[in-house]
C-alpha cells in the first residue's frame, strides 16, 4: 500500500517504469507448461486466452496483476501492459502469477518489471511523498530535485500519470488541505495561510478558490475527503475518507470513476485533497489481510451516502456472506422489492466502495458472471479468492 492522489484526481493505473529494453536472446530450452506441473490448481483463475492476448496487444493496464505473459522465443515474461514489441500469438504463454513463470525458467522483463506490484511507486517518488506529507509547508522545487539527482521532468510525468497533477500542484494541494483543517478548527485566516506554508494571503486565496471555489471566509464548513492511492494485487485503487469513515474505494482505471467523484462531491458537498486518516489506514491494513485470505469481514467505519433505496441495496450486499453469491433477483427479494431487479442492478453499479460493499458477489440468474465496474476479470479473481479461503465450490463462470 502506498502513494496518494490529489483533488479531483482520476489516477491511472500501472504506468510501466522506464528500464532496459526487453532483450532478445537465443530460444531457451522449452519450459514445461504450468498446467502439467499443477500450478493452476493453487493459483487464481485466468481470463480466456484470446482475451489475455488482446489485452497484451492493447497494452491494457487493467490486466496488470491478473496474469503475466511469457515469450517462448526470448525466455522472458512481462506485464500485459509492457511497452516492448508484441510477440506473435503462437510464441506466448499465460500464467496467473510471476512465481509460475519463474518456476518454469522464464526471466522477468527489465523494462516493465513484472515482479513489482502493479502501480508501485518508485522509491525516489515514495521518499518525496513521505517528506511533503510529513511537512506540507516544505517546498521542493526543480532545483532541489536536481540537487537530489532527480529529473524534474520524470517527477512531473509520474505525478501527472498517477495523480492527475504536477508535483508542484500536489504540494500546493497538500498545503490547501492543511489550511482547510485549520479553518475548520476555527483558526484565523492569516494563521491558516501562513501556518500551512503559503507565502502570501493572495496566493492562499487563489489556491483555495481553485480547489473549493470559495473564499477563505466561506471555506470553514467545507468537508474534506482525503484521497490516497492504495496498491492491491488487482492494481491501484483510490481510497477516500472523511472524518466519519471511508466513502470511496474504486479501481483507478474504472471508466466511471470521474463520474463517481463528481457525484460524491455533490452529495457530500466536499472537496478532495491528498492524504489519509485513521479510517484510511485501517482499511488499507484490512485490504492487505483480505487479499492474503486472512480477513472475511471488514470492520472499518464507512461514510456511505446515497438514496434511501440505494442504501437498502448496499446493506443487502453487505449481508451476502463471504464466499457465497446471490443473483440480482435474490437481492431484490432481500430488500422486499422482488420486482425491482433492474433498479437493484443500477444501484449496485452506483456502489462507490468496491470489495467492502461486495457487489462482486452478485451474479446472473444462470450462475454466470455479469457486469462489474472494475472488470469481469477482477470479479472472477475476487470470487475465486473468497472461494479458495472459504472451502466453497466455484460458481459457474467464476
């Protein structure tokens, strides 16, 4: 778990780190196939082969963490999103985990670095994040970056790709978030401005208006949603927390994410600033345990907002036991409205707290997998993860 995302951010997942080009060498001794050695019995399920090869051709970051692709002619395995030249279909094999590829004699690509977690923050960037978050008043400019041996262009591109803003804008957002907290506690405007690292009141006013749309005098009651970027085996997620609990957990590449953020901002009358709090940190730890198969019930407090109907639908989702599934018709009956199947499906799609409010546990009436905002491959992975750790037989399509 690491990193943070800023106001209004729709963070994009898994930009591959720069590295050495994929080497082309003589063909290695043909490795044994994973299914011959029994690896798939213990691993997570794979999408269909044609779907995986299409993801490789399109460099689709949404599949990073779902599988790795091994190239028989080079003896190297890569992420699906690797920027290297794409191999022919007959020259690739697919494996659920990097361990399987390693055990079969393949070497990790030095360009896309498949042994690192999808979306992992480079160590120099992580150090910058920790420094500016410890002290939002600290200003780190391009000259300072160069003094530390960092290319300002690389830092700028990484923040734009992963947080939707430059590093300098990220620092400014941290200062605004700190100032908003001070204003909410009743601090004078001048104290909030200068105490948060702004060098002038005019600069503070401009920065505050850019984020809240309001002058400082009217910003005291503005709610803050603290956004942080959380790494999972299925790729980065955006976690949002208020003073009451977690209000957002979405995969950063979900197409509806920007819409969800706008809806959340309107419903909570809030602004998004970088950071986390006790609820965010607690859920990060619970997610680690969940993906390790060590946690079945999330206990982090939530700050859930929606219509009365949506809240009942989402409560029904949380009542579906770990390792089990229900159909949309089952869910409609659970809320006492058996004819509202389509409305229930729409409400599931509007769920903003993935995994914790487990809409992935709802399947089609014939037992096959149906729509999931994070992608059916992720739904398949989550259901199989829960099945493996609950001892239940797999559902059809899972």
